[in-house]
C-alpha cells in the first residue's frame, strides 16, 4: 500500500503579498532550486508574469530572493533565509 502521508522533509515557504495582504504557503521539496518555488508562486498564486521591478525579499534579513534563484531550497534556507518567509511587492511595470 503506498504511503499517503505528507513527506516530513517538505519545506514550507510562506509568502506575504504586500499588495493585497494575502498570505501563501507553498510546500516544496528541499532539493529543487529556489527558481522552481518562485515560478510556482507566480504561476499558481500570483497568476501573472514576473516584472523587472517586482520585489521578493526574505523577511528575516531583507535579502533579495531573486539573487538566489540557482541555489537549492534547503541550502538557501540554511545559509540565507531561515524560516523561508518572504515578502512580495509587485512592480508597477509601465512604459
């Protein structure tokens, strides 16, 4: 019988959307790149493309999440953003 329980090793990334006050909880395996979680955030929660002036910061230290897209999520959590709580603020885009 297959195991139906959630994996204990999944990480939870909490994202506070400063634009509308929403809070998202993304479950992710520890090995994928931070980019995978960011792509999931945009596709399945924000429902839009990333804009150049969007801000995504680690709440604990203000560090830019976009600067760490090529790191493994577990490594990023251990070395840059304990707790994996991010603050998102959408850019205005524009011409």
